[in-house]
C-alpha cells in the first residue's frame, strides 16, 4: 500500500494460524478501556446499501473522486514525486464495492511504481483497505511483488489475504490496528499517537492533525509517522529509518 503506507496498535499478535488485532467497530472506546479489539472478517461488516461504501468521507481520509494529491520527497536517490488520484472507478471485492485510488511514483521524473489501491468505508466510518495491484519498474524489469486482494490470494500454507483498516472512524491515542494482512507480502500496522499535532509545510499550515506511527514486521526498523489534517487527509510523512525523509503534500486538485 504505497498510498498511506511507505509511499503502503493496541498490540497485534500474528501467528501462522490466527490474527488477533485490536479495534472495536462501532463500539465507543475511551482511554480506560482495553486496547485489544478484534478486527472482524470484512464479510461480516456492514457497508450499508449498495454503493454506500464508495462514499469515503472520513474526516481524516476523505477520498472524493476526481481529487489528485501530489507529494514530494527529497531522498538519497533523488526527487521522488507521488501523484495520488481518487478515480471514479470501482471494484467489487468480497461483495464490497471499493473506490479505486491510483498512486504513481516518479524518481527524477521517471515512473518507478504504478499502483491501484482499493478502499471502502463502513457505516461506522472506518476506512477499509482490501488490496492493491502494483507494478514497479527497474531498468526495464517489471515486478508485481506486493500485489494482493482480500479473499482472493492464498499463501503457501493456506492463509488467505485479509482486509484491514487504514483509518479508524474514531481514532484515539493508544489504539493499534492491522491495516492489511497477506503473510510475507503485506503486513502493515499502525497506532494512533495524537490528535492535536501541528504541521507546517510549504503548502500550508495545519492544526489538530492526527499523527500515527506505521510499521511492518517485513521491514524491521523501518518506521513512519504520518500526519492527517481534518478535512484534507494525508499531509506529511516522516520516514524514520536511517536519515529522516519528509514526504510533503505539495498540491491538491481540484
């Protein structure tokens, strides 16, 4: 999941046969409550009437069709530029109609990755992530490593790829959650750090931002802090592995 991930917790325990993850869907949570909540199977989640799931209006992650977010980061390899387009396309996965978001990453103007992500919002306002189709390019070679679809892909020991949640309806500090799970391919996790972060970037200044910490056991030591502005979405990513790299929002269309 490049979008809202790498450029892709209550405590999460993963074994070869089970996942215990911590989120209450539609149940109020307070700081004194237990932080371990199970993410239900997506097939048991209420996404409302047909078509409701494609209206993603979570305050920290509004995905309005036609919107294009552009991000830039100065890396050791050069200038990386990401365009994230909320398309008008949809895709049915496990009976859920998802919004198709296209994320294209360029390094010094050369396309290095092209990804289609699939998101949906349940009736409580949680934004679910149901997979991605990705292609990366390197010296003429094309790789689809990292692609997965909830319910469709099965690993070598019979574990089926599972949907996760990328944005909670009611994020609160201390909550942790699984964003995706396809063993050995996609195992992103996140935790909520604060709801009152201030972000100052060249594009604009933002108050009352949600700050999350995101990581994956597939890349030990690689940690990101992401900042989401109310009514806007992702505005800043700080990659903390080695030298800190900042990926900033530089434009929104329309």
